[in-house]
C-alpha cells in the first residue's frame, strides 16, 4: 500500500488548495491522472508524490482525518 499526495483538478475553497492524501494498493508514477472523491463529489487529480504506507503510518495516526482510497487510476 502507498500513500499519495494528490492535487485536485476541481474548483475548491482556499483551505483545500494544498495536496490531499489518498492511498493506493499499487505503486503509480507522479503526474498520473487519477479519479478521486472529495466531499462526496467525484473528480480528478494529479499525483504529486508517493511513498510507502509503512513510512507514513506514524504521521497518519496523528492526523485528525481519514485517508481515502483513490477511486480509479
């Protein structure tokens, strides 16, 4: 499993302008177009970075949000 930071290709409020974290089962390349869900709305985003889940597990447990799954690659 991998954690990916994705920049949504949707019009969003200022507070959502930073990359959002999602997870995928397979390793994908940066720059890949992926389908995501944001606040129950489908949309697309570009993968900015990817890292193995084991490297981020400690930090993700401290975050006040849940990491969602990427809908489609």
